[in-house]
C-alpha cells in the first residue's frame, strides 16, 4: 500500500491551488492530487466566462468577500508573473427598470464598505450600445484565462514535488485509505459537483447540504452584434439568488459571450438536456431542500426553462442591456454547470462553505467567484490542513 501525506481530491482550480499552497508552505510534503477525469479543469474551472471578479456583490465580512479581495490580487500577480492572459478591463452594471435603482444603490454602498471603486456613470460613456437608466462602472473587474492558470498550477505542483493522478475516480474512503491502496494522513475534498458526496465519504458529519447542478447555457455573439460590446455588461442581480443574471462578456480570445441562464440540470454533469442520470435525479428528489426550493421559486425556475427552450426570450433579456443585438447573431456555445449547495430548508447557500474534521478538509460550496478567489482559498485550506502538522 502506498502512503502519502495529503491527498487532494479534484484537479479543478481550487484543488490545484490547494496542492500548490501545501507544497509551498511545507516543502517536501508528499501530496497527490487525484482526478476522475482524463484531464484537469474539465468542469467548472474550464467551463466559465473567465471573469475576474471585483467583489462588489458579496456581503462584507463573508468568506467570499475576504477571499476575493486577497485572491483577486494574487491572481493578477500570478498571471503577470507567468505571462497568462489577463485584462483588467472593467465592467458596467446596468439598471434598466426603476425598481432596480435601489438595488444598484445598495451595490454601490456595498462597494464603498469594502473599498471597491464603483462609480455612477452614463453607461454609454463605457458601452456606447448599451441601454439603461443608471449604471455603475467597476474598473477592477476583468477577464483571465483560467484554463491556462490551471495548466500553470498543475505544472508547478509537479515541479514542487507533487503528483497528479488522472482517470482516478474515488471509489471508497475507509478510514485513512482511499480506493483500498492509497493511505494518507490528511485528505482534502475539492470535488465541485461531487463535493457533498466526497465530504460524506471522508467522514464529515451530514449537515443536510446537497449540491444541486444548475446548467448555465452560453452563446457566442457573432456578426454585427459582436461589435456592440466592448468589455463586460451586467444587469443588476436579484438578491434572492446567488446568480448574476444573463450578461455579456468579452472572452479571452477576443470574442463576445452571452449568458448564462440557470436551469436545473438533470445530472450533476448535465451539460445538455439529453444528459439524464437517474442516480442524481433520485438524490435531488430525496432531499427535502429540493422541494422547499421549488415551492419558493417555481415561477423563476419556469422562466429559466422557457428562456432555455425559447430563443426569443433569451434575445429579449439580452436586448434589455444592448437593444440592437440581433437574435440571429447568437450561436450556441459550450455550457457550464454550477455546483450550488442547497440546505434542508431550500436555501441556496450564498457563501463559500469549508468543513473540517480531524483528518479531512472539504470545500463543500465554491461556485463563482471561486476561480477569482482560488489562490486565497487554496492558502486557507492548506493552513487548515497543516495546523498542528508534525513531520
């Protein structure tokens, strides 16, 4: 039986950042990253809009707020040091209806409380083809090639002496032994869409939190409509949900992305309507929180499904931000699935959740802005793993 110091489960951006932080903090540590896929960053880390978040949306003092502030700076430094694509281009958050004005003002106040610059502007000064009755400009937002960041961190983990085991699904954890042949002193769960299942396998108490997969469907904006967006255009988000609404963003190759929506997927890794996994559906049906969430927000859920299935509804939502955008200029792009934690009461957990036992640390909830915050999340997780560590 092979024996190692730490096993990190998941080779997404948070798992890789954690392995890197462990090896930088404790040189010589024997760290193994196990990943069920044949490559790294195959899910949330490689299927997102590559936005570098400013932190304006997050409650002051929350784990999201704290880690994004430090993580954003660390990510900028990391990309600049390694020549990874980064553009701190700024964003506009646009109110298009009078009832959104108090929420926009609340965002400005939240930004002030956290030292984030958010300036009231005429949206057309920054995005000439956008429309709205009020807007905030947030200059610290941007775009990053997170897939390249993951590649760089995976390489760095190897240079520092760590190992990456691909195509290695976690079948069992018995005591301090993974899959019957890999003994460890500590295990770290960074499993994204499978994070709650991995947490229970590591012996963490069942808190009643379950991951629900929300598919975000993206579109490329092509043709004349692609010239209508300079950088990042966002609506004012609905505070009832941890989603930011359909928006328009420039991608790392210079194109324009539109989306995502938030449709409950029929599988944890359900990137299209045709992917259905009975095990995942049964788990959602058994969870009390699923039904409470449905009772509270069924109208919103139906609207999201309709926008997924009826193209004109998506176009209409985007035209609220950019009226001249044409539906014929939207081409389907690869979808992503957000791993969103839901508790027994049906509440969508808005903050990051990290749980800990004597032998395990589990990142249970780390949706957006986890990519922006990943280096700081990795540092915090490594700190918890190594607390009281004895060689």
